[in-house]
């Protein structure tokens, strides 16, 4: 037997019978761990980085990634998801580049930064969701007299592990300093239920570059108002939710990333649920208790937490809670790997 295994080793072979428990477990066993990053600790570090670390070629972005404690120091929030706090000082440019990774920005607070995508300037304000489909030129400029921080989300780990990454430098400065109230993409694509006939073909990622907070807020408020009137329109009692979609297809905003917004009314508790695939949440407003796989945290504005694959999640709040969520669900669903299970509440 020893000679057999030495032969395997010599020829770079590994017998399945010694690995099957790790490679093919009875249910997903993510190496990622549930974890919470507190905004009141992240923001001061980002501010200090703003004082010490320049933005420019080499580093490209002053972005500080969330590193899951179960992933061996890699700058990944989950095996498929990258999340970071990006910080830009007054008057700074984050230089133009493009990459195959799909990305987005979500603004937890502040305004004054413009992201310029293929020459289209897009304002960034609190509560806005700004998708950045892969292989589009983009840079950022802070035209205000105050620094600004926001959440970046990308599919970097997925493309890294599949050896699918391409990256290309652009100009050191953004193409324009224009500051229109609405970007060209919004003027063309942000009219509810209406689609320009000049661009009737489906697109793999959303052509709309800004999903504004006032629309998200109103949609969530109307769901809860209709529920109060006796209509069954929420995902569960007191739990309103919306998904950001591609107006050209009605599907997810990007092929590898799903983005949603959830609102819990006061005195609401969600049903514990397990799902295949990873998610990252950011608390936008309010306070509540989050439970992931038995770990519990009291959370408040700006806090971020990760839910690894097949780990049960439950949230409750006495005051009300708004949460932004992004996940790898489009990958999981396209591969026909999605499963979900409702757990019994431990109350």
C-alpha cells in the first residue's frame, strides 16, 4: 500500500477516497466565517489612510478590503465577493482604468464625488447604488471640499480563482469635470417601465449607472404601506425588499452580482433562512440584532457583515432597520446550484 501511495505522489495523483469528505461534503462547509466589521472602527482607519496614502498609479484606489478571518488573510469578504471602503479626499482623482471584474459603489453617507463612466459623469449621494459593469472605463473625482467614503463591491475573488481577469490603465484624470444633475444613462434608462426603442437589444449588465435613493426609499415605504392596508406584498410580515434590476432584461444588474435593499419595520424579526451562496450586508439606517450561524451582533449605521454559504441568517429590530445586500446569487442560479431552507426560529 505504501508503494502505491508513493507512486501517486510521484505522478502528482490524489486518490478520491482520501479527499471525498472535504471535496464533497453532505452540505456546503464554507471556509469563510460569519463576521462583522463596525463602521465606527473602519471610518477612522480610512480617514487616516486618506492622510498618509496617496491615490494614483500603482495603487489606483484608496480602497481597504474586508478580509474574512477564515480565508487565510486573502482580501476577500467571501470566496466569491470582494468588499472594501474607498476613501477620496477633496479635489482628488482616482485615475481612469477598466477591468473585467463587475463592480458597484454604494454610498452610506456624504456626496460630492463623481464617478465618470466612459465619459458619462454620475453623481454619488447617500443611499445611491451605482453599478459598474466590467470592462468600462471609469474614474472618480471629488469636486467638494470634504472627503467621502463609500462601499465598493466586486466579483474579484470569483474572477481571480477562474483566471478570467483583464485590467487596463486609462488617463490619470477623469475625462470631464461636468456635474449634471442626471447622467446620460439616467436620462435614457431611468424612466419606470419605459425602454428606448433605439436600444432594444438585451444587455448582459445594466446600462443604468445610478439607482437613486429617493426611488428605493419610496418603493420600500409603499410596500409597508400596502401591507398595513391588508395587501400581501412583502416577503414576510414587516419585511419589505426590492432588487436592483437591469432595465434592458429585467434580470440582475450584473452577470455575477445581485444587489437588493431590505427594510424591516419596527418590532420585526425575520425567519431564519439558509441559502447556497454568500452575501454581504451593510446597515444603512437603524439598529438591530443580527444572527449568523449562532453568532449574534448588535448592529448600527454603516456596519457590515458577511453571511457565508449555507449559514442561517436572522435579523430583528425594535426600532426599524434598513439594509443594503449584495451576493453571488446570479452565479449560483445560472449553474443550477441554488438551494434554500427556512429554519425554525429559536425564540
